[in-house]
C-alpha cells in the first residue's frame, strides 16, 4: 500500500495550519495528522516537539523551499 502525502492545507486567520488534505482526498485536523505521521501513514513529513513542548508537523528537509507545508495550496 502506498503511503499518502499532504497536497493542501487549511489555515486559520493567523496563517497557522489547522488541517491537511491528503493525496487520497482525506481531510485531517492537525491532531489527527500528527497521529497519522507518527503511525507512518503519511510520507515526506515528520513530527517534532517544539520549545513549548507541543508536537508539530514539518516537511522533511530536502533543500527545496517550494514543497514546504506553508507553500501547499489551500482548500
């Protein structure tokens, strides 16, 4: 089974990502997305713990700023 990837994002009024759309069309709220990434269901991203102790999703470093999560189209 091929792993999914994030293809679009939903942001709040502050510009923070609140939800993701996957390559199969599923919509995941941020907390759901963290679980899916940690379970290995989503490729190309990882979860890290911020200075505030919360978990966040970021794209795997590949030197290409165009595939940064913030650059994905909205939905």
